C-alpha cells in the first residue's frame, strides 16, 4: 500500500481532521466532485438526470457507527422517505445501508428488525436493498445478518471486499445460497494480516472473485453480481470473460461511483452494458471522502494542502 493511500485512510478515522475539514470551504467545495449534495433530493435529482442515458442508480446516505439507538429510528425513517421519493420520481434506483447506521453496534437484533422492515418495503416497490460492508471487524456480523435476510427475500444483496484475505472462503458460502454480491476492492485501513496490501494482488483477487461468481454453479435463482470497479482494465478483462462464456446479462451489472470517470459510465451504457451509478449524499461525508481520495489520489496534495489553510 502506498504511503499516500495509507495516510488518507488514516485521516478518514481522525476526529480532529474531520471537524476541521468539514468547516473548510475548499474541502466542502472539492467533495462535490463525488456527491451531488448533502440532501436526498440532490441525489434523486442526479439519479433522474442519469436515467435518459440508460444509467441506473443506487442511493446511500453517508454515515456509520451511530452512538445511540434512537439515531437508528431516524435512519430507518429517512430510508422509508427515500423509497417514497424514488417511487414518485419513477427511477430505477436501489438503496444501500451500513448495518452500523441501523444500530448494529448497540443491538444487532434491533438492527435485523430495521433491515427486515426496510427489505419488505423495498419488495413492495421491487427495489433492491443492499448491505454495505464496513471495516474487517464487522464482516462476520454483516454476513450473519445477510444470511438471515436472504432466505426471506431475493431483494437483498451484500457488498464483499476483494482485498480481504478471507474473501475466497466467504464467497463459497455465498455462492451456495445464491447470493446477490456487489464486489468491491475495499477502502478501509487494514493490517496486512487481514488484507492484501499490494494493489496488484488486490486487482488479481478482484478478477478471481468475480470469475468465481460468474461460474455455472453460481447461477442460482436470484443470484446477481455487481462488478463495482472503476478499473477499466479489470472491466475489460471481465467483459471478455463474459463474452467468452456467453454469460446471461441478467446475471451481472457494472457499478461505478458518481463523479468518477463519468465518461466511462456513459460509454458502457451506450454500448448496451447494464451500468449502475452509486450516488452518496449526506452531512457525514469526511471519512467517505478520504477513502475516495485514497482510491484515486490524483491531485491529492492540492486538496491536503488547502485543508490546513485559514
């Protein structure tokens, strides 16, 4: 892992930096590259603007690790209102939540109840409900939550991180149950005993993991792979594999983040590839923003230098 990437991931967990940066006009302006605004209405508007281009979307409200269970009520009510707005806008949009937004730290059983209620509401609108994956201490709990939800509905998926050493084994369990998987590389600061530090190794793991999810024995009812990467080389390698194996387009979608290589997103959509753009919004954007810079550190010194100006 590069020194710059490690520093950015460390910064994502630093409370002092977070408080200062979120009051700094330059940083607030620069974060708009990656999100259309802090309000859900901004995200809905951005999703509606992408619809004519054939790009569908996922919405996620930023924030994790709430401190009081009462906050989970607010998150639950927020996502219920998001579903109403999605229906009103007439857009093909999914939602993605982090378990710690819904009280996992305080009461895992209560978190499951919130997830079930949201999942049932999503079913009524044929909206896919995603569990986002957090740092490595939460992997076991998130997978346990998913394995309770999946038998209840085909409308729930889980994000899996290719950089974790454990992922090969986790995928075998998920394949057996016909899981819906959003395959990502991973963006948290993890020790080398937990995650592969070398980018080249992570890239190969990503390809290997997607290939596993595209085999014939993974083609179970309801199963779906989201190929969530901005790495064009990996995208093209996987597109070649898909073409070679003549894999049914219903088995996969590509997914990318709002504001990152938008031209590529439009290129894929124009080529008839199913592409979905994940749009983040909300007030608690600093940790997420640092992780995005860690993934794509172009011009990062300019951003960091300006964070400390008056």
